[in-house]
């Protein structure tokens, strides 16, 4: 059973890597095309609430490329509580020209538990890497204002060992998140 779980987890990681590569290749081909500006409000600040991992994060999202059918944004954020710190970084692909958009995203989030002990002699910190490919809905007006997003995703949690970074036992969870903010 345990070997089957490891095999399934490695297949999911391979699919996430293939999805990431396809997203990057499509980004390069779309970036070379002419585009019309769709969004006059390219910046968004929002709070993201999640069911697993970093319970909340404060994020900045920016539209960096638009074409007739696809809009690309990037996301960078942070989350800090008593015992952990997390730094989500991601790329989002949006479809649609009106206010409602389908959203496909890939976020990588370094997550450090017990971060306060990280630079001490008695280091008790535990470092993780969260890989979060998601599909969801985004409401964002082209001219700015209220921002909302909701998504479901498999969350792949990698726990690198201190002795061997590349030897990780991935765990997979289904998670959901909701974001609320302001575009300008």
C-alpha cells in the first residue's frame, strides 16, 4: 500500500512538472504576439484564506501580459504566525474578457515551521515546499475595485530531509482557498 501511494505521488509530481512546462511554453508563444490592453487596473492586493498549509497569506498580484484570449498574472505574498512563515510565489493564467474569469495557477510556497529557531545553535525549524496547481474562478473588473477568487487544488507537500535535500516523501492533500481584495 505504501509503495502504491509513493508511486501515485510521484505520478502526480510528474504531471505537475509537465503542466508547469506547458504553461511556460505557452507563456513564451503568447508573449510574442501583439496584444490589446484589457486591464487598466493591473495591480491587486488581497488576502488569501486556505484550508491547508498557510491558513492565510497577504498577496500582491500583477497583470503582466494580455492577449485576446489569455491574461497572465504573477503573485507574491507572505504569511507569518507565531510558529511559521510562508512565502507563496505563483503564476496565473486567466481566460475571458469580462469580469468573470476561469483561473489556472501554479504556486510554489516555501514554508518554515518553528522559523524563530532557524538561525540558532539549537535549530528546531522544519522546512517544507508546497506545490499548488489550482483551477478556479476569479472576479476582477478591468477598471479596478472589488477582487474575489476561489480555487480547488491538489496540494503537494515536500518535506526535504536535512541530510539529503532530494530525498523527499511527498504528501498530497486536496485543498481549497478563497481570496478577497482590491484591484487598482
